[in-house]
C-alpha cells in the first residue's frame, strides 16, 4: 500500500512537471501577487484534477477519445488559450503588487482563475490523450481503498510540485521590479498563444484524419 501511494505521488509529479497552461498561470499570478495567489491558482487547478480523476476512472476517457469529440476539443482549446494569452499580454501591467505590498486581487479571484484555465478543453485533451491511459491502467483494481490511495497520491504529487514552484517564484519576486514582472506576464501570454497555435495544428491534423 505504501509503495502504491509513493508510486502515484511520482505520477502526480510527472503530471504537474511539464510546463502547461496551469503552470504558466500560477507563475504569472505568483509574480504579480505573491505566493498565496499563485498557490491558490494551483488549488483551483487541483479541484478540476480531482474531478477529472474521478470522471476518467468512471469512463470519461473512452468518451473523449472519440475522434470527432477530440477534434472539437482541440479547436475549443486553441480558441480558449488564444484568448487567455491575449488577455495576459493586454493586462500585463495591471494588478501588480511588489513584495511586501498588499495585493489588490482577491484569493477567490485567483482560485477561479485556476478553475477557468483547468476546465479549458485544452486541459481536458492534455489529460485524456497523455495521462488518461496511465490513470485508467492504474485504476484496474476495483478495491475502493486502492482507488483512494491512488487518487490521494496523484493529488499530493501535484501539490508538492505547486508548493515547490511557488516557493521558487516567491523568492524570485523579491528581486524583481514592476517592469520585469510586467514582461514576465507578457512572456506568459506569448507562451499561451504558442500553446494555442499547437492546438490549432492538432485540430487541423484531426480534421485531416477524419476526412481520410
């Protein structure tokens, strides 16, 4: 049981380590508003992760694996990320609080930012196409205790990643001025737009596959 738990902590870390939309949003909010705001974005993402773990276990992966549904999700994901990236660039200079200053942004708002990014179709495709099979294979036992151990291990792995990332960001933030934080937000927006281009390419590829 301990081995199962530790193995799935590593699985959770492997899910969280690749730089994705949640990581970008956490970094942006952490630089602009501090540790708690970045971490709360991660908690919003973890809320969706928990729901996705449950849904994948109960059969969502097979539904979202249908080619025409994946094609639709690639397009929605591309449009969503394009909008989020544009908004990040447009509002790069807004809502910045330097280290020691009180943030004007509420933690509730940061949490919902995490939820919003995590429920994007792009995040669904990411989970299902990359980690869905891993999770489904891990959940081959019908034992409820095993399921709880696996789910808890994955979420704790993600939590360890989030706290570690925000600790680094909080330390970095202390030596940055407003201009650097603003440019970091612009960079985050450019990266998100880059993700949207990738999703548009996957959408185009999926359409070609459906036609053939």
